[in-house]
C-alpha cells in the first residue's frame, strides 16, 4: 500500500502537469509583483503561505491519498450500473466523430456549466456552505487563493462533474488539456492584477468580476458571480454583479471571526459543524 502511495507521489511531482502548474503559478505571481492592482498589498500577502500549502495539498497530495481512490470507486459503480442496464459504452451523444478541437470545446463548456451550478449549490445548501467558507476566508486576494478550498468541496466538484463528462466519452488527455486551461484562468481570476478585457468580460471570468464574489457585503443572500472559468453563465442567469472596480472591497463573510485561521482548524471546522 505504502509503496503504491510513494510511487504515485513520485509520478505526480515529476509529471508534465506539475511542471505546467509551477510555471503558471510563477507567471501569475510575477504579474502580481510587477503589475499589482492593489499596490499596498504585500508580495507575501496575508495567508500567502497558507494558500501555497492549500495549492499543493489540493492538487497533488490529497488526490494521491484519497481522491484517486474515490474516483476509481465512482468509475466502477457507474460502469456496474450501466452494464446492468445493458449499456456497454459511453459517448452516448456520439461526438467522437467531431474534430478534436470541437470535442474539447464541448467538454469545456459542459464542465464549466456543471461547475457553475455546483458552485451555486455550495452557497445555497447550508452544510455545503460550511465547507465552502474555507475558500471565502481569504482576506487579501492573490493567485494562490484560487486553490484554498476544503477537500470535501474538491470531492463534490470531482464526482458531480465526472458522470456527465464520462457520458460524453471524454478522454484523460482531453481532461488534462482542459484542466491546465482552467487552472490558468482560475489563477488569473484571483490574481492581484488589473486587466481590461473589453467585450471579453462577458465571456471570461476576471479579477474585477471575481473580487465581488468574495465581497463581505453583497446585495443577494446567496452571492453573485458564480462562474469559475466563464462569466457568460452569470450574465445568462442574472447573477452578475460589478457595481464598481472592487479594488478595495472588504472580503470575507459575516461570522468569520469564529472561523479558524490555520489549515488544521479549517480542515476540521466544517466536519464538526
């Protein structure tokens, strides 16, 4: 068992994705250093190292220890149920004859729409919100805040998006391509940089839009700006909200004073709740 875990750890930290991830993180950190939006914010902002640990825990440590196991179980149960129903192959929409770029685009749009709705659930369902508070405990925004989230939230996203993507017959290679793209845009959304996208702001999420998702005071009970990679869903479903630039808006949530400030406390807090 331990040999398998150590082997997975070695493969993870020598994989092309790991190198891509490190490169993307350094790139967006450099943008924050040389072109900061909030110029008074320190390079090593509040909770910088905590968010750095969350990045590696959620992307490289936790998947090796548990998430891959849960994904395999889900895959097995899904196929068991499909086989019992007389279904022996996925790709139910038969898109494998389409050009590769179009297949990836369809996968990308479906995955992002599913994630948009999962994100809304995290704000609307109280017990899910207790886990999602970890992400909203950020008080100074930076690229690394993108991956500050509770491991249970990671399971929810992974498992709930797995079935619709599997039904389309998405390959591991396609998923890897999309994952690198979404990681890059997620870093961008949370980065301390000011970028004017013009009409692209209606399609692509951005720091000036996402900062309002983390604002402590909001006009709607369950929040605004739920898009992860694309902002278009918020404009389509009227959950968009950008009243001003939001550069210095206060971040957090109402009962944040009772929320733990360290990883272990945040790890346990929602489970006790």
